[in-house]
């Protein structure tokens, strides 16, 4: 089963749609609640990062072969310092998003923490691609 979503630029009214749909799909398949929770958190954090930092992008989840593979890609500004970006509490979110409660600097660390496999590739000026795998 493949779920694919366009993530809109700075549109918080749709942010979380991919993670909600993934959560429902995994639930319908009878996947254990803890695994569903981990997948939902990882997908949500990735979606929010695309809304805040990248001007939107594409989120895809493929469920099958004993795992869920989530791939999110954008054509945003890229991440200039990956080590710093992976540090808990570090964020480049503008104040207008922080005032809404976003941009606490936990997105990438939460994504990595909730996945069995986590890979992020980014090129400044070209965008970012995140691949997350959770074993079912």
C-alpha cells in the first residue's frame, strides 16, 4: 500500500494530514499501537519541518514487506550544518512559527528516535530528502 501527499508551504491547516492518514492505514492493518505511534510521530515531525523550513514538498509512505518506509522530499533551502540540525533544541524556525508552538528544535531528533532506520540527505540550495523505516 502506498500513500502519497503533497505538503503545502506554510499551510498548517493541512499539516499532519499525511501522519493522520498513515496512522489510520496502519490501524486498519492491525499494526500494534506502539508502532503506529512511532510512525505517526516521525511522519508528523517531517511534515512540519517541510511546512516551516522547505516551502512544502512530497511525503510518501509505503507499507509492506514487514515495514513502513516513509520518504519525504523537498526543494527547499537545504540544511547547511547537519550535525547542528540534529542537535536537540537547535532550530532555525522563524519567530512567527515559534509563536504558534512550532520550531522547538526537536523535529529531526524525534524523527531519528522513532525510526529503526533513518537517513537524511540535504544539499544547500537544492533541498532535502528524508528516508525513515519502521519495522512492523
